[in-house]
């Protein structure tokens, strides 16, 4: 069993022990994920690009918590929908490798449709 699967089981158990499955619809979990992503953004709002790499320890700890919240909700959504995140991510990376060949797009942030 991989660490992601162990985490999925632990999160599912946590929700089940609290009888929260009834609230954990994909819709509700998606909304919660976006709320947490918004909370993550608050820590970076108005920072200059270089400042976003140099967070003070207290801010970095808060960002760490928000990232963990996001990961928990992401794993929970995938679990409730029966999606294998590792397989889905592998497929997505392969698709992106085809859309964005390194020898063509290196150093550019343009969308793949702009390379056609």
C-alpha cells in the first residue's frame, strides 16, 4: 500500500468516525477545497514575487496548514468519486508532456494552443 492510499484510508476513517460522510458530497467537498485555496491565497495577496519565496516562519506554518487542508479535501473528493489520484495524475502528466514538448516550450508560459 502506498502512502497516498494510507492517507486516503485515514481521512475516510476520520470522517466516518464523526458521521460526516453525509456531508461529504463531491459538491460540498469541492466547495470546501476552494474555500481552503482562497485561504491559501490570502497569505500571498499583495506580496511581490520574490517575497512569496521568503515567508516568515509563522506565515510559512500557516501556508503549510492551508496546503494540508487542500490535500485532505482533494483526497476526500477523489475517494468519494472512486478516482485513483496517482493514476489520474500520471495520465495528466503524460497528456501535458504531449501538449508541451520541452524542446518547443522551454522557458515560455504560453498556452499549448499558441504553439500550433
